[in-house]
């Protein structure tokens, strides 16, 4: 039952494609924060990427499903890709509160570099009433600047933002897409099931493949 969960992590993103870095960080946060599960939410039509081509949502959703299948603590939600128009985090959090109940605490996982940009998000002040944030601190990031921003949000909006050190993982979706276009191997950068899916659907070879007849798996 939905009501049984009290501490749920949220890992949102384009996941274009999802890779081991996403999975490692999600598992690290799950364990560190004592979360009962982590919900991966592939973005539908992200407003911050209006001028950037993003692979069709159904492909990204299917790859996330494949990548997370072996972890019983991971779940995938299609709520953003099913939503018409631009997808905003505030709408997603409100929907999740309706599904899981007001007693559930959500922990929104994001990179530390995103925290200063929260003021640009739609209804950002209301976000802090719907979830706590988990800022993933990567090696080399200026921690003092981050702590100053966190104090600002706490003082002005009663925000709760946790800082967690993440393992050094030199993988990005951009690197993976580039390697595919160059004909290079992506083995050990993504799960084997995701690698097979990319190959079978000829993703990233000639721009961004679109295949509208696919359905949610």
C-alpha cells in the first residue's frame, strides 16, 4: 500500500541515457538517508531544455525501467512523461503527495550545483513545504558557497537541505552520447540491458531517434 512508505527519495532527470553514475548515487543516498525506496522520474518536456533536443520520453523511460529492474528499492514513475506541456517539479511533488499521503517525507536528490538555481524554479518557495532536498556534493565543488545558499534558504523559506558526499564517478549522459556517435564502446558505463536497448533502437547514432509507436513497458 502507498501509505506504508514514510521516507521516499526522488531522482528526477532527463536520463538521456541513464547510466551507472545515476544508479550509484541513488543507492548511496538511499542508504545514507535511510530511505525506504527511490523513485526515478524521467522528465517529460523539461522547461529548462527548451532549445535542446532530448530523446523521446518513452525511450528514456524504458531505459530507466531496464536499469533499475534488479534493485527492489528502486521504482520508476511515468507521471511526468504522461503530463501534457512542460513538466514542473512543483506539480510532480503535489501529485506524489496525493498518491502517498501527507505523512510521507520526500527527499529530492539533486546535484549541489543545482541548489543555487532553485530560486529560478516555478513556485520554488512552495517546494520546501513539499520535500526536503539532498544536495549531492561532488569532489571539487565549493562547499562553503553551497552552505551559504543552504543557510539562505533555511532562514528565508524554512528549507531543509541535506548535504551528502558522493563517490567520484566520471560518467555523464553527454559523454555516453558522444561515444556512441563516434562508434566507441559504452560497456561498463551503462547496464548491459540499457546498452542492448540503445543498440536495438539505434539511439544517438544520428541525432535523437524518435519512435512514437512504442509504449510504456
